[in-house]
C-alpha cells in the first residue's frame, strides 16, 4: 500500500492538542473553524503531494506544508 493511501485510510485518527490547534491557527492565520477538518480537507485535496519520511508525513498543497507525526 502506498504511503498516501495509508495516511488517507487513517485520516479519522488525526488529532492534536489545544496548544497544537492554537499554533496551527496562528501559523495559518485562521480565525474560525475546526482546525482538524481544515487539515483533513487539505490532505484529501487531489493536488496535495503526500510524502513520508521516517515517522512523519508531509502534505504539501499550495504554500502550505502540513507535518503529521505518526506513532
């Protein structure tokens, strides 16, 4: 199974802490909305480039790179 498919298959497990939500909101200049939902939509975008290096996933879309730590 390719890594992009593996990430998408487990997207329902995506989560963060309150501090993580605040940091993402600040870094992306977002005011309202669910940060997890925002990230999921970016990950599922057909133009997203998904790569895995070690324990981390990197999702690049437009000028945004989302880093996801995998346990």
